[in-house]
């Protein structure tokens, strides 16, 4: 049974599993992309779908609200409440969501919507600024830049606000040259679509491109007016596998506690399962599969080859990577550990907020809530 | 632009994606297992980790709180607030969590903890009722019933409350006989461990077994005192793939809206991505892979061979199953659809609560919040 002082020490820290954010690491990531995009002469419109936090947004944007991108109307309302007035809602608009768009506009928010069909354009026409989604790599939605449909949508809108491209396939690149090529393709397709619209008499003021990989590897953004990226604030093992960052740049991790061992199988059990990490296994499709995540000490030191190899709802199984020559570290019951995420967007979404420390190894200094739901 | 009456109709329904619960379907699932377990002469201790809702618990347990199982202390506190006083916390206890266990006991909650090491037993000894976790299939944690460690843990505890077994490998069964064998193995291992403890002079009053598959296929539970199961309230495509239920028994689904089409690829795009469904792809390991889920109309009618085949954060891609002879249904922009989950525990956890209707096809009648966090 624990003595009183142990009990008191414990109640001042959150119960594991919890989400930890290293503020200095995030700030360095933010500064890196800000300088890069400024050097290319383009505006950054950060995508806040990864971090979903007004407090993190302040690190990204600064104290004066600027242009942002969101993935849900819940985010749009939360950031409008925090004073943001230039918001791009970058998911194809369902007509049933227009009343919420109008409600935001009535609060003097310029909420720009996204669409890729005549049906959507007819529902939106004249009532909200709208970007036309252009398909650059067959990844998801969007109109091909040469498709006659592009001009039909523009005509239905009357005055399209511009075009938007997202190089979703860049997440599957295998080399830096492939990432550079994905970035140039994203730019070229966006500019091609804008040029066609302008030739047809539309002003098309906005040419919006972006993904975290392409934002970090674009060499030229001629013709582009703004870049969107969001994951880069936190980064993750998928981005490290792509070569966009290193594991040391990963700013958010799940803190778990050792709750048992299976020496015969070389397993260390923790109290953090997929409920805490998400089921995302993005690195499974990469050359180096990181399981459910790399394991670090609380101060950020990586245990070589130690992975979270399996997960049930509230249990994690840690083991050495198959074929590793390392020795399983001695981590007694009660040891706190950090699990670096495969995919920051998915892992952070499993948590209601961030327990923040200023620097790796420091004490927790703040709690920053996340926006939930839709 | 939408007319006023369309706007009014829309604001009375939730924004998609949202989580929908069919109460009558859940109630039928609940009645089925309740009758089955009663017929085997054993007490049911439902696991509320799947549904995480005081309102759903009322369907499961009735108006008078009874014995329950939880997977987090956040659930334990929420159900204690709702009047539950007999709670099993079925994740290996981290000593740092004991102050919360004591806080619950101070509120006259009998909170039983779980452990499988001497270190945990020494931390808990005498301060809380504790079950010893027994390993029946090498799935996760637990002590083998014949391991000398079992008696060491019991000695450290002084008076173990009993043993607990979870047949986690039953989720990978391939036939009804395999499920029946997994249930009998779970029972036999639990009874073997209890018998050893009793031979060593421990009373061992509780012999707890359970998983949704084994609970539905156990033919005899001699020696068992209680059965835990949770998923069965909602069921999902993994359980349907195992033969434990049919797709019509699945009580919770994600409602999404069509936002676009890619006729060239045979894709229908929706506003429900992995943020709404989770990344869980449990059926990928089964003979029939259901993608991110089967697609139904709002009234529950399944569109033959139509799957959610891909997901990004807030986009779902629907397409016909590979090799299907079906024709892609005509589903215009704005059509609401339901996605049946691979794994109810994971999908429901992406949502803050359930939008409830009494019967499939009926109107929404209630909103039931879920317990979040740890």
C-alpha cells in the first residue's frame, strides 16, 4: 500500500495514458515551415485539423488571428469564438451544412467552402466564397484541371473564389525527389486550373495548395497564393519515415505506465492501448514499420528498437523489433514511458487535450483542450 | 441557396458525421445474452467499455445498478456517480492509480482491481479487492495457471478476491467449433487456477471469464461465478464475420452525407472519414474484408457490396466491393447514409455521444453522452 507522500505526488500528475506536448519542439517545427514558406513568397494558411486547439493555434499564428484552415464546422465555430475571421473549411460542403456557414458569416467570419460538383455550386451560389477542389493525383475528390466540369462549376458559382489542390498521394512518396515532384505537380495542376478559369473570364484570386510533405519540399510556388499544412506542428513517425522530420521533431506523444511483463515472450505490458494511440498504423505501409509507435523515456530518449507491437483497447504490448540485437530494457511496473505516434492527427484525436511542458524532460506547465466533434 | 424551410429542417438534426444508436436493436442484443447467461446459471457482469454510457447501462443492467466491469477509472467515477457500487476495473492496476481506487472506496464503491505481478500485489495488498489475471491463450497479460508465480502473487495479496480470464484470441476464431473450444478453454483455465489457489488455502470466491464471442458460445460454465462481455450490446462487422451476430444486429452506425462523386473511378465521396469511423480495420484479418464498413440507407437497408473502401481524416470513399456484379447505386450529393462499424468499441469512441432512435427508420428521440478519457 502506498504511503501518503507517494499518494500526494501522484495526484498532481495526470492519470496515464495521457497526451503530452513538448512546446519547444512544436515551436521549432512551426518556425521551420514559417521561414520556408515566407522564403517562397507565399502566405501560409495553417491547417488546424491536426492540433484542434486555440492554444496551439496561438503558437502557430501568433497573438493576432490570421488565415486558417479547418476540417470541421466545430473547429470553425471554436476558432471564430477565439477571434479568427478568415477560415477555410476544406472538406467538400454538404448543402445541409450551409445554415451553419451562414451563421458564421453573420458573425463577420469569412468562411470559405470547398466543392467539386455543380449540385454543390448551385446550393452555394452567391451565398459564400467557394473554392473549387482540383484533383492532382487521383487521391480523393476534385475535378481534373482539364475537365469541362470545371467551367460548369465555375459558371454555377458565378464568381469562384479560386481553386484548391491537396497532394494526398505525397504521403506515399518513397524519396526526396518524389516529394519534390509531388510538390511541383500540386503547384502545376493548381495553376493550370486557375489559368483555365481566368481564360473563361473568372478572376480566381485564390490558388491554394498544400500538404505537410509538399510544403516542406516545394522548390518553387510561382502562381500559388497560399499553402496549407497542419501535421508539421507535431509531426509523427509517418513523416519521419518520409524524411520530412526526425523522431526528435515529434512534439506530441502518449504517456503510458508499465503494468506488467511476460518475460517468456519478451513483452512489457502498459496501460496505453489503441484507445490512447488510435488504431492508425501508417508506418505499416512504409519501409520501416514502427508498430503502434517507438517507445521513449519520459525525457524523450528513444529506447533502441523498442516498439509498441500490439494493442487492445486499454493495453499496449511493448517488445523489441523483430530481429533486433538489443536487450529488452529493464522497466519495472510503474515506469512511465512515451509512445511516439504513427499519425499525429489520429493519435491526438483520442484525447481531450494536451498536457504541455515547455521543454522535453521538464515539468508539466499547462493543459490545452482540443476541439471535439463535428 | 437553400430556402428557409430547408434551413429549419436541417438545424433540428445533427451535423454529419454523427453516431446513431438503434435502441430496439441494442435491447434485443441485450436480452439475447442475458437469457443465455441466466440459462447457464451464472451472473453477468457487463463490460461497459464499449458503450461507456450511463444511459446505455440502464438498458443493460436495468434501473437498479448491478455489478459492472469498466476499462478506465474515468468510467469507474462516472458509474459511481450514477449509483453503481460493485465495479471491476479490468485493466492491470498501475500503483500510481491506487489513490483513485481509495477515493472510490471512500464513497462505498467496491472497486475490484486486476493484477498479475508480485510488485502490483505488494502495492495493493489489503487495500482493495484484487483479482489475479490468468493467461488462457497467450493473447496479452496474465499468469499461466500452473506458474508458481500464481501462488506468490496470492501470498503477497494475502486474500485474493479471485481469478479473471479473458479469451482475447477468440476474436481470431474461424468457426463455431473454434469459438466453443475457446469458451471451454477459458472456463477450464479459470477453474484450474482457482482450484490451485484453493488448494493453497485461499478462498478465491470469484471466477470471472468473458469476451463477447465466448459468452455467446460457452455450453457449460461449471465453476465460473461471473461472465463479462460488452461488445454484444452494439455488435459490429467483426462479430458478424465471426458468426456471433448478423449485420442486422449491429446497433450503432455512423451517419454520413454524400458530398461528391468520381464516376470514372466508381467512387462516392462522403463527409465521414476515419475521424468518424476510427482507423479500426478488424475485418481485414477475416475471410471477408468489409473495408471501413458496409453502407446502408438511413433505415438500415444494406446496399449490396457497397463498402467504405478508403478514408482520410474527414472524407470517406465508397465503392463496390472488388469483383462485384452490382451496379453502383445512384446516391446524389446530400444523401445521408450509415456506415456499419468494423469494431464498435473503436468507432463509438470517436464520438462524444449517441443520437438515439427507438427503432430503425424512426426519428431521433434522445442524445446519450459517452464517458471520455481516463
